[in-house]
């Protein structure tokens, strides 16, 4: 059985350790487990052009953008939520972004 992983995380071109980690983890899981996709968390100052593997970009200035992000994450079998560190300029991420029971935080 193929398991589809959806990642909620910062991701390149955002420059931070979590984005770098996610850019290595998501392709690895795609290779060994099945297709995955990324819901990229970005700030208004980030480059938000689409990049490979990114299914959706959540920009922190859009008031209800978390709903669109949750809808995209709900298309995957497992949601992997990787919140940015408190020092990050990215918006805070909580498990409320998805209502699926198979949430990994």
C-alpha cells in the first residue's frame, strides 16, 4: 500500500534549518513510501514562486489561508507538521491546521 505524506513546513527558497531539513526528508519519503507533497509556510517577504514538490504555499498575511492549507493536507494519508522555531520569521503552525487523526507533529 502506498502512503502519501503531506508536509506542513518551511521549504526552500526560504532559508532556515527547517526548510533545509524538509527539502531532504520529503523526497526521501517519496522515494521509499510513495508520492508526497509540501504545504509551504512562508512570510510575505519570502519568494513564493512555485517550486517542485510544493502543492500549496501558505502565506502568513492571508487571514484564512490556513483553511486552504488544511484542505490540501487533507488530500494526503499522513500530515507531517513541522513547526518553525520561535526565532523563525515564519508564521506559527499548530496542529489545528488539519483535523485528520493520522497527524504526526
